[in-house]
């Protein structure tokens, strides 16, 4: 469920650099029928408004100088017809050797190189493109944010041909483009892989296998369904790879995806047989959700055929292993904690009712109310911190729970140096942060046993807050620098191993997201590949930001918050990529009032009780 914002007037067209550009909205555009060709500068904000730009390539002009050829080539690589026209800017040898699929370098801007006229006696010359790198897309289509000031210079060597025309003879592999062209030419979509098996979960029942979103960037209008299918067969991204697996065997290939009038996507799979019905169905399921995500409303079923055998998969197939499957029945239930006595209650529209067990009862007079609570996704258990953040309890939500059990974890410290942000994954494992200055750590609780979770490449930083996804394969972390008060939002993949008697778990593939957000108040998984973050940028009020797990920024403008906002929550159960329902956002302010975001407006929920916290399961 990818969000879009308002689109501009479609009745525009222009020529920019070496390409003809038509600005599209809603699938239609009107071309001007008079006037000369002019160059139009697209604003950097055009992509952020989801402006769709159709690019028609223009070949090199006769007698063009090297700097004009370079500008035309950089424009032509953004065209929507492949790279045939872009190769016309190259010598025959360079055109044969150049690999445009070797990755993308995304620059903040691509200023034209300044170059003096080349004397007629010179046969070669070199120009450079220098700019600040903001991101890179690898050959597997995975986006990686580049933080800090990273400047890159790329050289292009030109050769004068026998007819006197200049052509590019040597150039870097892959593509170079600015942020505006990248956002206009590429679109983020999800491909789906199964959660990796957990060899340590046998004693607790087999871990459910579900699909995990792996975001990638593909060209918007160059056969996107086929591109998505090929990217899926190519395997997961490097950072997520250790936590997931694919049903597609090595050597499998996709030629083309064809969709018929019944919205069935037909895919011929090369390099493998599909005689095994179970394996075929697993592949078809991955393929269906990937194509359904890429082509909203275009694909209702995927039919897969191999050299031998075939099968199909669709939305209503059982068992459901699609994205969000482990969000759990009841994950749309809303809970609040009363501010007067700490009791945990269920919220149903505008009425409340106490949960079963000790957590639903008011705290005895004179006792400090309990601290933050997280409810297991199936609603059977709750994790609760003591008010001083010193101890963690795992408490059944049942009538048999008449008193708090012994704590499952005790920190050496209290307050801001104690325990924080309990969170449940869909497998029933509990996660929490111990912020002890001497030995900060991430802890997972399975049953009543605790395990310290190593975080690879943390590089001296300490984890202050976390939120684990329902599939248990990904985790969002807020980390603090060792020598400053700066905080960063990061994503990592969770890898399980060991045995039931000696389980192991670690967090790998750590990478930064949304570096401009320096003060995070709350985290909530909002979509199959996105996090809802309530946080502040420098000198701004708190705002709600959607942040992708690959670190790329959302195209949506942040939703305005306010100084009184404390937490923001969304139900991950409504975040299924094929769900028609919008997630219901709820906000808890410091005065104890609850607000919902309805049609972009915050509206207060009338309640009989003030709240110290509000949350969904997880």
C-alpha cells in the first residue's frame, strides 16, 4: 500500500537537455501544438510531489561539442525506451562494453562540466562530472543511503571520429543521475521472500513461514512487471539476505510477464522444472505478491510455468503466508493505560473495558503505577516495565494472573539508563533494550529465558529504542553516538541459529535511515516495508515521517505534529500490501488525550479515561 500525494496539472510538455520530457498525471497528457522547443528546469521538489515525467530520448546533434554530448547522454539514460539512444553518444567499442545495469550513483545535482573548446588538432579530451553523492543503487536494485559529505568525480573520455564528430569512448559503468531524474525515472516497489527457518524454535513449535518485503527501485515505465519478476528471481538484497530465503532455485530465469484480460499474470520460468507441486506453489506465491505490489489492480493471480509442470497462486489461497500474516488476529485492537491508576484497558471506538488479569486492575493505593506496556500480537500476554524502568515482567492477560510474576529481566540501572521499549514479534519472542551505561545491550526473551543479542557494526554506539516487525526478520533501532547526544535511526536484519537448548540470535546488515531526524519519540511498523516515526528535525516541531527499511525517504510530506505529541501508533495488521483499508493512526499527547488522524486532520477521541500511553499489539 504505497502512498501518493496530489499531482500537478498534466497539460505540460518540454524538451530538457537531450531528451523530450512529457509531464504526466493520471495516465494522460496534452502536448502543446504551437511554440518552439525550450529547455525546462525541473524543480527538485517535483519528484517529491509524485510528478511523473515521461522521457523521450533525443540522439546527439551533429557538430555537438563534448560538453553538450555529455549533457545529452546523461539525459538520455533516463529515457523510458531503454538505452538504445544513449548508446548513440558512445563509440562502437564503448557502446558494446558499457553496462548500464551495473548500478546507479545518485547525486544531489549534476552541474554541467565547464570545458574550453578543443582545438581541431586534438583527437581526445576528458570531462568530469563531480557532485555530492546522496545514494547508490547496486546491480540488484537495492537503494543505499550515503550519509555525510561524500563527493565523487567521474571521468568521461571523448574521441573525435573520422567524420569529425565527437563520441564518448570511455565512461564509468552504470548510471549517474541527479535526485530529481532518479525519482522521476525510478519507483520503489517490494519483492517478497520467505522468513528463514529458525533451528532453535523446535521446542516452542515450528516458527511460521511468511513473506518479508524487500524494497527495490525499478524503472517506472520500462516493462515494470517483467523487471520486478526478474529482480525477484535474482534473490534478496545483501542486508536482508541472511534473514530470508527464496523458493526459486539458482539458475532460474524469467523472460517476460504477460497479463491477460482476467488479470492473470503468465510467467514462463526458465532454467528449472516445476514438477514438484509444493515448490512450485511457493515460487508462485512469492511471484504473485511481488507482481501485485508492482501493478496495483493489474494482477489478481499469478500463473507460473516451467519446462515441465506449473501452478498458480493468488490472494485468497490458504494457508495465508503473505506480508503481514504474523501481525496476528486481534492486532487491530487498541489499548490504553489509564494515567490515574495504571490499569490497562481495551479501547473500542469511544468505550473502554479492562483487560483480564492483574494488569486490568487499578494499582493499589500508594504503589507506583507500572511503566510502558507491550501486548503480544495474539493478545494473550503483555510485557510491562516497572515505572522506574528497572525490571521487566511478562504477564498473562487471563483471569489466572492475579499478581505480577517474578521479573524476567532486571537492569543494573533505573530511569533513562534502565530498560526501554519492549516489543513483540509475531513468533512470540519479546525484545527490549537495556540502556545500562556499562553494558548497553539488546535482549530477547523466549519463554522465561533471556538472551543478549549482538548487534554487528554498532561501532561503539548504544541502542536506546527498538521496534521489531511482526515477521521477526527486521528490526528498527534508535542508536546514540558514543561521544555525542546525536541519535540515528537504523534498520537491521534478525538472524536466528543454534539449537532449542542453546539458541542464538544476532542483528546484521545495520544501515542508517532518515539522518535528518535527530530526536525520535516513537516507532511503529506501518507497512510491509515502512516505519512510522514521530521525530524532530533540527529546529522543527515533531512530525510524522514514513521511512522505508532501505533508508530511502518517503515521497510524502511529513504529517504535522506538535510539541505535546508523545507517541504515534499504527496497526501493522492493516499494513498488508493488498489491504484496501487505510491504517488508523492514533496519537497520545502529554495531557493524556488520544487523537486520530482522519482525512489529514487530527481529531480527539472522546474517552472516559485519561491515558498515559496508547498502543496496538506488538
